[in-house]
C-alpha cells in the first residue's frame, strides 16, 4: 500500500508564469513596443521616444508655410 506517491501540485502562479515568462525573455532592455498607424508592432529605444516627446509642436503658421499650397502663390 505504498502507492501513495505525492502528486506535484501546481499553483496558479506557476501556471500563469508560463505565459508571462516568454514575453519577458524576448524583450530587450531599453526597448518599447509600439503600434504603428498601419497596425504593425515595432520596437524602439526609450531614449528615442523620450527625445521625440520633448519636441515642441509646430504652429499652424509653420505648417501653412511648409505646405505646397496653390493658394499661397496668389499672395
């Protein structure tokens, strides 16, 4: 009657860690995943993202001057 071998029990934590461990091993340090306008996932460096967020926005006049607009030629 020595058949009472202990069956290893798995907790919810070990079950859920199987799904999350794959994501953490493929991620590179200093990289951020982002979604592009056409639906593709790309990885960029955090420093590039931080530098882009510090830029000031263009004013409407700057955009109008930059555009090639036929109405500007009349002036």
